[in-house]
């Protein structure tokens, strides 16, 4: 005889909204037709890539 555990009934937390004073940028506006862009921060260059799956990857 097997024992069945009850399914969790914990509520899923609602997505949090960023504060109104945090700047937001549309990724399509940033990338345009490109798949990669460069971001300069404290003298270093970072690459922001848009993958085929639509994900963003930031690398130094």
C-alpha cells in the first residue's frame, strides 16, 4: 500500500512591480534590428545579447 502526499496549496506570490522612479527601457527599442549591443560601465565594456530563444545574456 502506497501513501500519497497531499499537493501543496501554498498560494503563488504575485509578481512584484518595480518602483515608479526606476527607469525602464524597451529591449526592442535598445536592440533595433541588432542581436547584440555594448554597454560601457566604469570603463569596462559589457555585451548584452539577445538569444534565439528571446532571452538576454549580459557578459563582460
